[in-house]
C-alpha cells in the first residue's frame, strides 16, 4: 500500500485537492493511504473549504503570520514540513498549483528524495512577472516533479516545449471540475439573498485582487466599473473586496458611493459560487474563476494581460482585457447588450473525473 501526503494551504488548493482526498478515502482505501497536511497560511479560508467537503487535516504546519512575505512562507515551510515528512514517510507527496508554499513543499520533498506529484502542472503565462510569483513557482515545481498531472493538452504541450519527459506527463482534466460536481450534488447555490440581503438581479460579479494590478491598475478597474454602472443602471455590480489595503482602500474610495455597486466583505466559497452561478457575467482577475465559469455557462472578462488558462479564451468563453479602462467597458457592454452570445462548447477544463485518473496513475506506478 502506497502512502501519499497531500500538501495544501490556500482555499483554492484545498478545493482542488479535496476530490483527490475524498476519492482515495472512499474508493481506494485498500490500495492507498492518503493524509492531508495543511500549511496553514490561510487557516480560516482553508477551514471554510475543508468544511464544504467534510474533511479534516491530518497535519497542520500552522505557519500563518500577519503580513508575511513569500520569503517568510518559504522559511516557515522549510522549517516545519521536513518533520512531518520524516514521521509520515510518504511514497509520494502531492502539491497543487502555483503558490509559494506549494513550491517550497515540493523542494522540501525533493531534497529528501521523496517523489513529487504536481496537480495542475504545465500552466504557463510565459511572463515571469505575471502572475507574480506564481509563474516562477510553477517552474520550480516542474523541476522537482516526477509526476506531472496536466489539466489540458495545451498544458502538456507547454511542458514538452520545456523538454519535460513525456512519460512523466498525464492529462487528467482539472480537479476544479470534480470539486464543482461534488458541490453541486450537495448544495443548490441558488439563494443569492443568503449572500447579502441587498443583492439584486440582474447582477455582474466582480473580483480583483492580483498583486500586479496594485496602483494604477486598480484605479483603472474602478474607473471602468463606475462607467459600466452608469451605462447599465438596471444591473447591480457586486464586488467582494479583498482585505489587502492595496485593494480595499482604493476600491472603497472610488466605488463606495455608486448606487448600483455593492461592495461586500470577502465571502465564503459557497457564497462565491452562488454569486457566480446566478450572475449575468463575471469580471475577474482570478485564474480560478476563469476555470469555474464554464461549469456554470458564465462568460468571464479577465482583468489580466496574459493568462495561463488560454483554453477558455481560445474557445470564446472569456476575454483578456488587462486593466485598460476602455477595454473593460467595451467587453462588459458587448456582453450585457447581448451582442456576443455564450458559445455552446464542452468544458475545456475536463469532465469531472480528474481525481480518479490521478490516483489510478499513482496507485499503478
């Protein structure tokens, strides 16, 4: 029986590894022993995600410190994870995505000669500064990984372009589709009033928090939202605002008094999905929302100049507009005016069975 240690820290990581942990515990208990280790840098948000899936962590590094830098995260993971690895003695560790904690965990395991499996491998924006530091983190994990589980064929192609051995690559689909399938089986996600009593239909969901947008980019986004709110007075623009002062301060100064813009505090994941499922349109710089939108047949205006998730752009399910005010206004207007109907194409991020493929491969190799 193989022992697998799954390492996750942020809410998106927990959501994307949850189907793997659940499938292993429910279907493969005779072949795999899976333990979950939280790094703990986003404890409250991670607990929110664990609760949705009924999971508990087997280990918690507890590295959460206020205002910590990526270097602080790395230092804490390097200081605490080796002890867990020595006790568990896993045959494989799984890391997901592109966070600093994921890259640090992969390096820890590599330094201890423990094979690394990378879930969501191969995503590339080809710009090391956007997203920052995630693009470099992805490359660091790739350099350590024995198993590269790619969500799409284009992600596999990017790894092959980097001379990664094809035998290490398996295209599985993205586990976010698995997670949304599991959630849809247990939650209706239709009660928008439960998110906030002031929510009104029709509405546009907005999220923007990326580090590379701090400063002028945030100002441009706010200017575009003010003008969109004026152009579409019958639509509400709902913006759960990130607590980072580089976002919260400028957004509230620019938008707090706009009648049909509703600024909310950060919402739970189920509340976010409720808004996403019921919105007319998403406007976001989140890679996760870009992946989640196709599961709800929702178009995404992407507030980034480059994306590692080109599939939805290429299929016409999303549009890159950066933080250019006029491009944001134009994209939102075309959608709300009904000029660009949503394309009816298969979900480019998978069929909801990625976790099964990942675990079957690990159990057999």
